[in-house]
C-alpha cells in the first residue's frame, strides 16, 4: 500500500520551483537533478518544523525520489508531521506500522494513527480503520463502528470501502439490512472499475436481490469483472454461458471461462471443468483430464471434486489410473 499519492510528490517539486512555477510539473519528464534539488531545499524547512515540508520529505524518502530510499527516515519524518496534526502523515504512519516498514509492526499503533486521520476526514484512513474494526486487528472487533467508518469512506468515493460497506448493508452486519442501498454502493464501486464490486453487482442483478432481476445487465457486469482476471467472476460467466443466462447459451465460451477460473486455482471451477471434460460439454471428453481436475479440486478441499473423483476412478482403465498415480494425484479417502 502506498502511503502517499503522486500528487504529493508534485507538491514537492512545486515547492522547489517556488513562485516561478505557474503550473504542476510534468512528473514523467522530471529530471533526477530536479528531484534532488527539491529534497535539498525541503529538508531544511522540515528541520525548522514546517509540517508540510516534513510530509514531503517523508514521501520522497519513502519513494527514493531525489534521495536514497529509506523507510526508517521516512517513518521519522512522517511521525513529526503526524504529531503536528497532518492527516496524510498520520495515515501514512499508520500504514507503516501496519506493514512493519521503518518501524516495528504494531497493529495497535496503526489503528491509533488511522483513527486520528479518520477523525479529520481522511478517506483512506477511514477505510483502513473500518477494516481493522471488522477483523479485530489492533482493536476490539466492532462491526457497528466499522460500518460507520466504512460508510464515511464510501461517501468520500473510496471504491474498496464502497464494496465492503455494501456487503455489510446486504448482510445486515453492524446495523439493519438495507439491500437496495447495498446495490447502490456496489454500483458506485463497480462504476469505478473495482472487479469484486462488478462481480457482486452481477450476482445481485441475476438473483434480483435489492434490485429488479436483469440477467442481461448481470451478464455485462460479470463479464467486466472476469475480463479483469477475477477467478470467481470467470466461473460465474462460464456458468451463465452454459445456462444461457443473459446471453445465448454457448458451451464453447462456457468451457473457455470455466477454464480461466480453474487455471487460477479456484476449486469450484476445477470441479466444474472436470465435469465438462467427463461429459464432453464445453470441453473435449477425456476421463483422464477430468480426473486430473477433480483431483486438484479435491486436494484443495472441495467436497464436490472429491466425490466426483471417487465416482470416476472405477471407470478409468489401468493405464489411466497409472498415469494419475505417476503424476502424483492421490485418490481421496472415503
């Protein structure tokens, strides 16, 4: 997680340019010498107690811009700016404590700094504080308070917070269930391109949960998520092609997308691909290949894969069973 956005680096260059700069510098074409000069001019200001300069110096140290990268020095400068009340520095110091970079890992300290920044309206800090409260990391778990902070971050436009907040609303965790509101926040996160939100929105639209069922729109959102590489969405997309939900039935496309998910190690997809190979629907009929996929799923703890493998093994000939054994696949226990 990056403690500070690139625009803070732009601010550092702007300070170095002083009033002579009429517009934000082009970071992609900034010369290394310019970064070093910016750091040289900012550090004395930071030492003199300028909180903005301290924040910028910390960022440059963290990124290794204009100065050798140094997590410990970055943490020290973030702390000085944080102690002066700079929300961005408080958030960044919390991140360093959470990750154990430049300071000893300390979930409690991370929460303390997140809380200070969150109280000032820092959206990422609100998001991280909400997640800590959900998981009980560095603080006693409190789903109601988590929901409050995640809601604040969602309102500020944090896509990840919008997703988690929507799931809490849908499940009625930390407060009353609000399925329609949940869909609204899922859509907000999906519109920002968050694959997990797109997949969840697709499921809500397919099932008609909190929104009128719309298989065609469900298919469109699921496809967007799958095209971003989300395994669960790829599996769901394959199933929609197989069943003709929101799209004309297409077994070839069904097999393609189920395979995408299976090759990412999703056990349910591995079992589904095994069935496709066993029955020749969406994949070439091949008992040995089916057994391989069932075995992978079974090894990952998928009960359906284990059951399917047990049922298939007696149908394989001796050569196929020997090939499975040679490849290291083991029959599941009864």
